[in-house]
C-alpha cells in the first residue's frame, strides 16, 4: 500500500471515529486524531500539500469529504453551515448597501432643501434649524456606518459640531444619532446573530 493510500485511510478512519464518537468534526480534529497503522501521527501539512505543477490540493477529495461531514454534522445540530452563513452575510451586506444608498439620497435631498430654505429670504429660522439638525443626524449615521469614508459628510458633521458645540442641540442630535444606530443594528443584524 502506498504512503498516499495509507494517509487517506488514516484520515478516513479518523473522520469516521469522530463521527461515531459525536465529537466536533474539523480539519484540525481529523488530522490530530489520524494515525498510521503503526500508531504514528500523520503530518499536519500533508493534508494541505499541493501539486507542484497544477498548484491544486493533492488531497482535495479528502478536504471536500471533511467539509461535507462537518456541514452534515452542523445541520444535524440545527446550525447553519459555513456556506449558508456566508450567503446570509452577503445578503445582509447587500441590504446594508441598499440602505446606505438610500441614506445618501436622503442627505442629498436634505442638503437641497436646506439650501432652498437658506436662500429664501422669508425662511423661518426654526425650519432652517430643523433642516440642519436632520442633515447632521443623517451625515453622522452614514459616517458611523461607513467608517467615515465620505469626506464631505465628515466635514459637514465637523462644521455642525463646531457651530453648536456649546448648544444643547448638539447633544440632542447626538442622542438621536445613537438611537437610530441602535435601531439599525438591532433591526438588520440581530436575526443573523441569533439565527
């Protein structure tokens, strides 16, 4: 029997043992439990070795077998498999991007309204103040969700903070921003974390 055959046999026996014992199946656990007929442990790197010419895994079939066994075990326990979790996360990311796009549109709309009200000589100061507060809150939310990647929004939030640094409006607006962020966090991500 060739060394490759003995290695494959040791890995498969280890996988079967873990499954029968009800232990968690992972590549690390399978390798750690795998032994040749003489009792010597298999090499950790052997499972991940690649063909020098094609750069593909030499034991791709064993890796796939371990992944399938781990996924089947997770499904039996009612957990999502890694591909299912990744698919859910991709969907959530797409949803958050759409939501972010909507927020950006709202900021543009608020800026437009603010400019219209500011240039109107008959503009009510309260309307202007409300528009500024709403614009600051939207910009702050987007800044927090995007790790401050939009420079114009960072600058707008900075200007508002400087303008109202000693005014209770700033603390009220910041409190509203935190409340909205909490709503976003719990409405969009809680089902993934508990699912």
